[in-house]
C-alpha cells in the first residue's frame, strides 16, 4: 500500500490495479474502495469489486459518510493528510460506533476535545493551495483491517462504523487516545458481541440457572465475531476435557448455530467451569461468553 503520509506533501497517486497515475486518468475513485486497496481509478473499480470473494461486501451508508467526513475535517483544517484523529473525530458521529462508545460509558464530548488537542500536537505542513487532502497510510490500514474482519469473521456483509472503531485499536496512536479515555478494545468487542460492558457478561443466563442451586445446569458458549476459533477449541479442551476432534466439532456448532452445549453439571460445578472460561477469555482479551441454563435432565 502506498505510504501516502511519507515524503512529498503532494504524493502522486497511482491505481493499484492498472498502475496509471493521477496525471494519466481523469480521477481517482472517490468510492470507499479508495480506502481499502490503495487507490483505484474509476476504470478499474467495477472489475475490482467483481473480483471480491464476497460480492455483497459493501460499506454501510453511515460509514461511507463517516469516511468522507473524516477527509472533510482534515481538508477544512488545511491538513494534507487525514490521520487517525480525523477518523476518530468522524467516528464519534457515526451512528453505529456512537452506540458502542456510549454503551461503554465513553464521554463523547471529552473524547472529541482530546482528539482535537492531539491534532494540534501532531500538526503537519499546511496543505498546499489547491491540493486535496489524502488519507494517510495509518488511516487506510484501519479501514483495510475493518474490511478484512468482515470478510473473514462475518463472511461478508456490510462494513460499519463499529468495525472501523475496533480496527482503530490496532494503530498505536489511536489506541493510546482511546485507552486514555478509559475505553479499550476489549470493552468495545464485548459490547458489540453481547450488548454488555466488561463484568456484565453471562449474568442474565446464570441468574436463571441459579434459581435452584441443587439442579443441573448446561454450560453453553456463545458465538461472537471476535474470538478466534482456535481459542474456543483450546477452552473446550482445557476446561471441559474434550479431545481435539470433539472440541472442534463443538466449536463449529457454536460458530454455525450461535451457541453450543459444553456439558451438563451440578450447578456448583457448572459455575466453576463458567468462571474459568471467563477468566481465560479475559486473560486473552477475547469476548467469549459462557452462560448457564437450567437443564431439563434429571
């Protein structure tokens, strides 16, 4: 991917498909594809999209507006590159991402002021008169990671502001800004996966099972888009003493059906196993959720 924020403040953009420079073609595509795979000219956009493994993959309308708003913020500030802070400032106003941030008790106005202050500390050479702001390499990497996540974990579909928010934690400057506000990637993916902040996971399911502590309880794992499959297999082997073949089969059931039973135990045993799963998941910063459900078995 071209390193757009290095060297000349007016980089020559080239199409990553046909190799033509911006001087040879009428325009570089302004669609979301420009942020995904380097810069793609208008002539190649159609053919490139047709090559995607998931033809339905697309940016949500809100995210499309969020990305262009980030460029506009940088342009209006007279800055040559849209960087992480510009993207975060725009993501604050993305409807999908804002729900997650508010759900994790992030003060959006405080975040906005911190991002603006950070921009002042990272001031670049002013944008040349008549020049257009371009996304930095870090900006593009964030979007690319969001796309890759949706392609792999969600098997296609819309890329949204929540995907970009999570991907931003992979860039140190963005992660440091968010963490300084008391907001971590683990907080975000836990809320996205289960609609609960850290510490709230699993409680509702356990309350139902705990009505009769002497009864049997099913221990279930819930699917999410962020916990690696191999980690789920590891948990099933370690906590539930499954062999690799059985653990893999249960993991695929969880992945395909949304939930899977790991075993049926007396409540006090099930409670210990659920706590061990949550401890392992937290240790590795995965949002894997384990819940208990009263079993109908006698």
